[in-house]
C-alpha cells in the first residue's frame, strides 16, 4: 500500500480537474505540465487503481475542503527537508541530478562535460550511476522517467 500522504496529493488533483470543468477553464503551459507531472508522480506512487480512487474522491470535495487539502499538501511539501527533492528520493547525488537535467535537454557527453567542467568520461560514469539508480536501461528511458516524475 502506498503512503497515506500520496493519496492526499492525488485528491487536490481531482478537485482541480473538477473545478476547471465547472468554470470552463483549461490548463495551459506551464500549469498543465506541472499538473501532469504531479499526477504522474502520484499515480506512480499509488498505482493506477488507488490513484483513480483518490482522484475521484478529490473531484467530489466541496471547494472549501479541496482548498484546505491543497494548502495542507503544499505546507507539507514546503516543510520537507531539502534532501527529499524528487531526484534525491531516487538516490541521485546532486551532480547526477545536474547530469540528468542536461541529458533531458538533449546534450551530449562532451556538452555536459563542458557545462559542468568535468570530462566526458566522468559524465559517462555519472550516466551509468543514473541508469542504475533509476532502474532503466538507456538514456532515453532515463530522460522519459525524469520528465514524467518531475525529477528535473
């Protein structure tokens, strides 16, 4: 079973979707991208069925309750220590997180090395560590995971 806090994160997402539908608003970038990253992270943590249940419960919340829950989630996130950033939660070092961010930008080992003042060979070692820690087989899978889960 997923941590109780993850279900609390999914409920405001459902409430936000219901409110957007009610007032006829559409989520545009960057709001839509942030919403989708949060939904993907919650779905990944909870599993599809539990996420759907929490999201549906959020859709049914009255506005004042949805607002209170969203604030509580935001307050809890703000109170988390800096080391609990998404990349750190996957065991990535700060340097690996930097390399991953540059991978997502589509940079080569040589370009990453130049940006971070390290050798391309060192970049390759960091990439190997990133792949192992994320449990993926290649750079494309790592960048896809990083974007989906908001690691960068």
